[in-house]
C-alpha cells in the first residue's frame, strides 16, 4: 500500500472530489484520457507522492505516473501536480495559469473534477525548474562556480553528473551534483558532491548567510559540530548550494537498535553544541509564534470533523494558558526542524542537515520536536516501544551532559505536548499519509498525559550518556 493510500477520507462539503483525488487507480484512468496519449503509450501505474490539504479550500496532490511506450518497449516517469478546488472554482484558475504558462500539454484542466493540473517541469510558483533539472545548464553555469568555491581556481571539471532528489511542488526542488575534478598543475584528482535547492521565494539567500555565519563560528571549529558547508546562493535561480555530507538517514537505522541508540546519543551531543553557538540576525521563535501555531491548529479543527477534535481543542486551551512554556526564557540557536530524516549517520559521525529553519528560541523547542517525532513513530507502529523509550532516554541524557544549563522537567513535558499538537497532529490533518488520521486520538492522549503531572514517562528518568 502506498504511504498515501489512507483508509480515512475526510468529509469535505466544499471539495466534492476529494475521494476521487485520493484514489490513485481512478486518477490513473483520468490522466490517461486527459494527457491525450495515443495508443502507443499507456499509463501503467499512478502513485500519490504528496498531499497538501486545506480543508474547505483546496487539496494539492502530486502524482508519479509510469508511462509505457509500446513502440520502444520502455517505461518513463512523469510527475503531475493537481489542485482540486471548490465547485466551479477551477475555471478562473485555469484561465489565469494559461496566461502565465502557454506551453502545450503542460497545463491541464479537468472541469468535472474542479481540477487544474501542472505537468512537470511546469509549476505554479517555481519558475526556474527547466534550468534546475538541465544537466547541461548546471554543468556550464553552476558547476565551475562550485568548483571554485570548493577547491579553488586551479581545478577543472573532468566529469559531471546530476540527479533530482526531491521536488515539493510550489515550494522547492533539490538536486544532487557529483563532480570529478583535477588540479591543472599537479593532475591530482578528487570527487566532491554538492546539493542545490531552488525555492519559490528568496529564503535561500537568508539561509546561505546564516549558515555562513554558523560555519565561520569559532565554536564550530573548536567543538567540531558537523553541518554541510554553504557554497553559493544563485539569486537568479533562487538556489542555495551546500556541500554534500556522507551517511545514512537516522530513520534508516532502526533495524540496528544498538547502532541507532548510539547514534541518538551523538545527536544529543551535536544538538548541545549547536545550541551553544551564538548567532545574530535569526528570527525568534517565542511564545507569540507558539500561540500562532496553536491558533492555526484550532482554526483547522473548526473546519474538520476530526477524531478527538474536542480533546485536542481542550489541550490547545490548556497550552495557551501555560505559555510561556519555558519560565527561564533561555534563547539559543535552534535547528528548527529536528527529526530523524534531517540527521545523517556516518559511523561515529552525526551530521545535522536541512537547516532551512534556523532560528533563535528555547532549546526545549528542538528537544520537544525530536521527542515528538520518535513518539509519533512509536504510535504509528514504525518503531518498537522499547526502542523509542531507550532512544529518547539516551538522547536526553547526552544532551544534558553537553550543555551547561539544566532542563526543567515540567517545561520539557509542555514542549513535547506542544510539538505533538502543532507538528504531528497538524501534519496528520494536512498530509493525509496512511495511518496518520488513525493515530490522532493517541497523539492527543500522549499530549494529555504529558500535561498531567501525576504521570511520568519512562524516558524522563535520569540516565548516563555512554562515551
């Protein structure tokens, strides 16, 4: 079953075709008709890649189509991104987009589904996808700059490869480039990898400057924190480039419990180092932002006949009254989006990646997000309960020993509960991945128990960090 073959389809009186949109088999037949494929080509598979659901407003669904060319006996893949609107709401949007995107076959209108579809690399907001995925363009215009930044002017490119690794419609597109380079004078050769991400706005420019500041920090060199090196911001493409780092995502190591727990201990140490590097010019994540996030979930619930709706609303009211969550109001440099897929493990080395949300705030915000991510995996039955408890315990123990400040247990409980609501519950509503809506009641119950001071989770017990 696809991760998006959710068993629960929200009832939405505004979006009449939501059930059809989330049925990959039905959409396969519809795309076969709409894309005007002749008898020589057939869509043999359709998978839902991503969902962004805004109740009573629209639903954006990305599909990956496998198209078989019978003449060549070959299969190619095509990404398409569809927006489903309110009744008769697609006509005006299609006319508007047609004026912006006149490319034949790259924009489809399916009026019977109130749907407009963009065929990759056409995108409603990302205007430079053609260049970003063009190997020749990157080799000619970007690769020489990267080589200069990485190795200096004496090195030339001997081989160049590129691969698109992640595409989030209307938001970003990431590519990986691998370059074999040679010193013009010594003939010495080496290979390096870089990653580039183009965004719909200029956020990459800010990220580049903040990561440069982080990379140039004396604390980084002294304490050996591991992050990618910022290389370049290309303003025309709105593209931020950084060096590649080795390793597997932490999420891929769950089947090796000993390695996983040791890696989580090292995450605690790395996060402790990051939190001690001073930064300037970062946005501040304070109680005002926390209140806004809680309000966003509350507004969503008013539009959504969700499981545990009333319980979650009561939890939000409790959290609003408990703000500020951290009485000490200590502000540090935060990763801002700490979960298992944003951590790479290479033996004993841990790399914190995807620092697109660097900000200043309470250290408990990163800690709460990481713990909530593990609890979510446990509730999804994606991680054994014992491993989840041991991992959180190991992470907290090593973090505590890596920083000069203490962690207030009551504040920690509140921050984990906050992350469960504003991150995990919210994403369950808006991403509609398989099994997510089914665990909302358990997420709410977990948050409720954390706010009940008479209940103490096993992972809150004090322990030792192994060296």
